[in-house]
């Protein structure tokens, strides 16, 4: 089955063609450069950029796959959570396309899509698994009992981990999104040079908090009258990155031990971070667990993971009607879904 996956939940306009739930025939992602000017995503700008980009991006995804629109057999689209104006663009386009082609439409949860990066990376991965979804909007530890059956064991109480990278980057004069820049600038730095706090580090607590870390960084900069320079700046960034990664890896491994799962996995934009990928791999290997680290292009927002969830829902007989609603949160907007689960 050939499924088109569309994601417009935040500042990336993404579309991909997925064959039979596992072969990515094409994946096109347009990152909206406009947000760098403002140091973060301005929702109205993002919606308008999606309106401009959605048709050309979907057309390019179809063309890159060597297919025609008439070859599509279903359309999957992120319907929650995300910026409502942004989600609306993708959902409206997906509805019109599915209707005009006479094919099923299916609304997809963005967090579940991030979890499915691991399944696309390694379809035969052993379940149950603990999946850490770390992105610009979310940081969640999810017990994947089976595909489609999840329990959230913990989540951030304030900033998401990607948000921590972006806000600290802004404080230090780096462009949005700052995650990739901090990773690059931290290379070769001493991660123990600065003693930044890790919050809520009691075993059995699977929630995260990154706002204290952000404040500690701000005070450190203020105390010295500006950001450090040279090697000290490299050490500063390496220490900050270490504080985020340490909390993420420690809690992922605690959750895996407590749940007694054979596998840990990563998803979300922060999962593109090399230090996080290496630290989780080492920790999992030490604990004798399988570890699934998806390709970076599957971790950051993309249409392929949306199509993969869509395929899994279609396999269970679940589709959405033209009344599919969008929502900023995860719980609402189930309206418009037909089927058995
Ligand atoms: O999943 P994603 O593409 O979009 C959301 O759903 O939010 O995640 C984007 C987030 C941004 O906060 C960005 O700074 C962060 O992921 N990010 C990184 C890296 N690449 C992207 N953070 C740390 N290191 C990276 N290499
Ligand atoms: Zn995302």
C-alpha cells in the first residue's frame, strides 16, 4: 500500500511516500528559515509558510518517488499535538487530496509518529520497549507495549529538552533552532568544566525539568558579565549539553530497568544529538539491552514516520472522516475517527 504522510505541526513542512509501512520512497522536509530572525517559531508566520509550501512539497515527494498522485492509496496527516494554525493547513490539504482521489484519510498523533521512527529504523525490534521522545515541544518516556499500545511513564514538567537547547542558544546569541549549533560548538569541550544542575533525579521519578538548568545558565552568563569565549565557551556548551543528556539517559535507563524491557529507543529532534545517541548506546549496551537509534532524518520532523503510523492505523481498520479535527493537545481531537480501535 502506498501512503502519503504529511506533517505541518510546527515549523517544518514535510511530506513522504511510504510503501507497505516500511520502504521510504521519498521524504521532503522544508525548514522555515523565517523563524531564525525572531529567535523562535512565530505561529502565524509558520502557518503562512505552510500554506505556501504544502502543495510544492507534496508534489516533490510524489515526483521524487517516481509516482503520480493517482498512485496514492491513503493520506496520513498529523492532527495533534502542535500549533493549531499549522496543523490546520496540513489537515485541510490532506482532506482535499484524499477526497479528490477517493482514498482514505487518517489523522496521526505527532508523538506516536516520533515513536515510529524506531520501527522504521528496525521493523523487527523487540517489544516492549522504552522510547524516549525528545523534541522541541515534548520530552516523554513512553512504554511501548505494542505498536499502538502505550503508557507514558514520565514527561517534562516545564520546558521540553529541545526547548532548553533553543532557549539557552538564544541567551547565548545563537540562531533558532539552537540544538544543532550547540552540538557543533560543544565538540571537543570538557563536559565537567561547569557544574550545571540535573533536576528531579530520584530513582523512580520519570519526569523531567529543564527550567532550572536554563536559569543556572543565565546566572552563569550574568555573573561573568557575558558569555564565555574561546575554549571556555566550548566547555560551557559541552557542560550544558551533558546536563541535558545525563538527565535523559539516566531516566531512560531507570525506566527500562523498572519496566523490565529488552529494548530502549529514541525519537524526536533532540535524538539527532550525537552525544545523546552515543551515551544512550553505551548505557544500553552496559545494561545488556537492545538499543534502536533511528537515522537522524527519522528523528527530526518528517512525513515518513507519519505515514508509518497511518499505515498501522489503516491495518487496524481505522480511518478518519472529513470532520477530522486538529488539536494543540494530545487528548482532544479524536473526533472524526472511524474504525475499531
Ligand atoms: O522533533 P522536532 O524536529 O520538532 C518538534 O516536534 O519539536 O524537534 C526540534 C527540536 C528543536 O528544539 C531543536 O533544537 C532540537 O530538536 N534539535 C537538537 C538537535 N537537532 C535538533 N537538539 C540537540 N542536538 C541536535 N543535534
Ligand atoms: Zn516533532
